[in-house]
C-alpha cells in the first residue's frame, strides 16, 4: 500500500563488515637519546708565533736557536706573582759557550707555559743575541723603540741593563765577557725582575755574585 506523505520513509542501514579492534600493543621502552659528547681536551702544543713577531722593524723573525744544544735546562718552575717583594731566582748550569742556548731554551719554556713575550727580557754578557745584533744594524733608535713598545721578547747587552725597564721575567745569560761586568750587571738584573730571574751560567760564579745559593 503506498505511503501517505505524512508517514516518514525509513531506510535500512547498510551493514558493513565489523571492525575488530586490534589487540593492544605493549609500549616499547624508548631508547635513550645520547647526550652531548664531552668537549675534547686540547692536546698540549707549541703556540704559534705572536703577531708582534711579524711586526718587528726590518721584518726579520727572531732567529731560531741552533739545532745542537750544549746545555739542556730543566723545566722552568711556575713564576710567582709579579707583586712578590723578592723575585724568585733560578740557576740553569751552563758553560759560557752554552749559556745563550740555555737561555733560549728557558725562553721557549716560558712561552710554552703561557708567559707573554712582552713579559721577558733577555740579557747577555758576551756575544749579543743574533736578534739584537740584527736589530741594532738598523740603528739604536729603532732598536730601543722596540724595547719601549713592549710587545715582544727583548734582547739586550747586560752592559745596558740600567737602560732596560723592569719586566716580570729576566733571563740572564753569562756567555762570556769580563767577570767584573757580570758582577755589576747581575744585581741590576735582579732588581729589574718583577717575579723571576733565570741565570744561565756557572753556579759558583753566580752564587759568589748574588751572595746566596741558587
């Protein structure tokens, strides 16, 4: 019998396949995320040349020490504070022929352990250091201007110690010259060492000048 317009028409819903819920999975333990790797410990190495070395008058680098050393100094101890009332004195036994090489070794160790080049003054009693001889060839005015600039290791004759300004570390190489000149210059070198005086020479001579065992 046909439906009247007032009667709603009912449609059968299509039945599809039933969805069976999947069995619950066991949650896997998340893998730990690795943390940041520790920073690599820097290996000890020789610092590169200071920028000041490239700006020397004449453009010549500091001459390298000879390949063969006649004296090998021991490790340079850590220097005390510059404010110390009395500087520390260290003796590196060396002959007159090997004193300059021993002084170069001491300077290298000081630089390797963090001393700034401008902290170091090197004095020689005999033959001048090759760097000093080279720079003096341009005239004393240019030579002492580098001393006043205080931007690098400075090498001078011990006879001119009175003209040299004080620095935290003074390296004194007894590489010849009159003994009286050494006796006069060594106390002045001690007075200009703010923290450390390193003397490269014969122990008996040094002790007789300083009046104390070092």
